[in-house]
C-alpha cells in the first residue's frame, strides 16, 4: 500500500468555508469577475496558475498564467470532476479521508481522472450547486487558499 499522504489542513475549517462561501446570486458576469480576480491575484504573486470557472457544464472562464502547461489543464479537469461528484471542495474531500487514515482512490473506487487535491471549490447559490472555480499550479494548499481568498473578495463585493 502507498504511503499515507500528509494532512495539510483542518477539516473543520474546510467544512466551515464550504458552509460560508455561498452566493445569493451568480451570473456569467459574476463568474467572469471571479475568474479575472483570481487570475490577477495569481499574477500579482508571480504564481504559475491556471484558473477555470464553470457554471453547470459550461466552461465560462479560463486563464493560464505564464509558467503553466497542459498538465495544469489536466489537473483542473480532475479537480472539477471531484467537485462535481461530491459538491465539496476537492481539498476537503481529500483531507477528510486523509484525516481518517484512508486513501481517496481506494476508498471511493474512482479512477485517476478524479483528484482530491486542493484548488477546486464548488459554487453555490444558496443551497443550489451551480458550478466550480478551480486553480492549479502551486502546492495544493496554496491552490485552495487563493481560491478561497478570491471567493471571499467576491462575496464581500471587493
């Protein structure tokens, strides 16, 4: 059996983020603004980040900062599939299982086209799941943190 991955985050904190980071409404224009803000935050840090925003099955925003590659696109798709399956942040899905001493693929039976790594976050309008915002390119806890930062800014009207 493979070595157990490292627990990188407080699962309760990740669950709180999921409960709190919800919109009252979310238009295509809002999704565009969220994606642009996330990309700008990455560029300010000189991070090689790829960013995507999905509403339903539609890919409404995509940007790749310098230093990214098609591998980041693959990670975005794997994280998107995990967010859509569980309607939870991809980081939360993975960290919850790690905290229980379990492995994502073994426990879920899902193939390698799914990834329970940080960077994918569901978009909710109230209790309705409507899409996802996803980042890939830096360590997974940083992918997650910058997405949460951009979501908080969007919800605070910054």
